[in-house]
C-alpha cells in the first residue's frame, strides 16, 4: 500500500515537472534599466517594487508621502 502511494505521488510530481517544462519562460516585465550613477545622499530614491515577507508586491511610490520610509543598503554578502 505505501509503495503504491509513493509511486502515485512520484508520478504526479513528474507530471507536474513535465507540465512546467512545457510552459514558455516568463517575461521580465518588472525589470528596469540600471542607473548609470548610484543614488546620492539626499537624492529622492527612484520608484521600485519589491516583495514583502509575505510575497505581496510593495511599491515605494505607494508609501511616499504617507509614512516615513528608510532605505538601507548593505554591502557584501551575509
């Protein structure tokens, strides 16, 4: 019985992987052209969109003027 369940689960996973492999790759629509110069101290940050810890999209322009926003840039690897 357990072997049968494992086999069915494995076949379902393989089927899902096959379906995913058949789909065309997603187009990068949110990618912006990189800036030629870094943001300077005191300069208004350009608008951008990121995912929060729950996967929802958050846009800087939506928060600007409504609440304080602090951007921190960390250099290097964690």
